[in-house]
């Protein structure tokens, strides 16, 4: 068994601590919870290069993840996703240095969502949870279903009516109970919340459980390793709820405290469609929370984003 340094959960807003021994969604104030680790102990006991040399994709970083028991790990052939140099894009954008694309499509379910959902499912399994539910436009649902099905867990997925048929079928083929909803993603989320008590499922919605962030954190760990433990000048991130940006920021903070990297940080740039940009608007307005964006117009799957938390 690998060493595990996960100690507790912490409210991202107030700093209040919570015991790690039970399945939790949000803090008492309705804010996301963050997993915390004994990084001082880890610094004295683990070696970044030895960990990075392992196989297993994002599961190799187990000492910096909350999953303690091997029985809760579901591996589906994960790899370190490649960094692909795109010189034509660099020239077209006027970049003065290299531009890379991190090809997350190489993950088992074809998207970066596999990282977060693999960790969320593993931790739910560790708590003995048998049934999971989420609202999704496709990729997250496919990832949750794939990992949960392998571990013998049920999944219930609510998708907006405009979700492409290919995504609906993918989720169903992965074993999920899939429901089309005559509405938008926040209507799907409301159905998950409404059915929680009667159906006994655990809500795995974006930022409503602590461990999807930990999975997304592995993008930051992997990126640093692939770039020789130096971070890029900027990271452009296609953003819905922003879990990946939060996770990478958390990874950089933890790596600095471990002595793996210095204090330099990249610019973290959230990219959203002009017609549906609640995170961008919140940033420009200087507000702490992103509000629901009504009458959205975008070519992306799903056309409304729910009110964000955290």
C-alpha cells in the first residue's frame, strides 16, 4: 500500500475543517470543500522524480491524492496525456514562444473529465456509496458511468434535451440510467437535488463534492513534470465551472510547499464563449461569485450555466 497523507477537508471560504471519514458535499455555509494533506511529512518521505517515473497516468500521484485503499482505485488504462507543439497556432496568435496543446482526448473516456470523476467515484466507493447522480452535457456523465460501472456502482444521469445523441448513447452504453430533461443544465441539477432523499444517490455535480478537484489537480502535477518542473507562462483553459483551474492552482501550491517547484506561477486564463461567460463576467465585475447566465448563446453543448458556487 502506498503512503497516504490526506488529513482532512477544509471549507474553501471559511477555513473550517471537516473530518475526512464520511461522504460530504458542501461545507456548512454551502461552499466547496478542499482536501488537505500533511505536506510537511510528505516532503520528508516522498521523491517527485520517483513518483513521476511510475506508469499509470494520473493514478501514479497517489501520495498526493485522497484514495488510501487499492480496492477503491479503478484504473482503465490511463496515460500521461501528451503535450503537442502547435507552431502554426503560435504564429497565428503572435506568440513569441512555444504553444502546446495537452491532448486530454487520450484518456479512457476521451476527455479530461476522466480525471475528476475517477477520483470522485473512487472516494464514493471508499465510503460504501452504491448510487451516484449528476447533471451533465455528456463527457462528465460518460466518465462517471465508466468508472462507477467497473466498481459495481449505479449511476443516474440527467442531460439537457439538446445533448447530442452520441453523448446520450455513450453514457447509456457505459451503464448509466440516462434521462433527457426538457430544460437546461440547472434544471437537471435541480432534479438531482430533488431525488437525493428518495433515491439515496450521492450528488457528484461540479464543485458539490470535494474530490473532482483532486482529480483535476493531476493535470497540474503532470504538466509540471512534463515541462521539467517549470511551469509555462500561461495556461488557457476552456472553462465551464472552472474545476480544472482550481485543481491546477491547488497542485501548484502543494508542489511549492513540497519543494518540487518555485514560487513562479503561470497566468491562468479562463476561456468562455461570448454568449455564455459567467466566470469571465464575475472576474471583470470583481465579484466573488458567478451568477447564472440567462438567454445564453453558444455552440457548446448545453446552453445555460447554473449559478456557480465558491
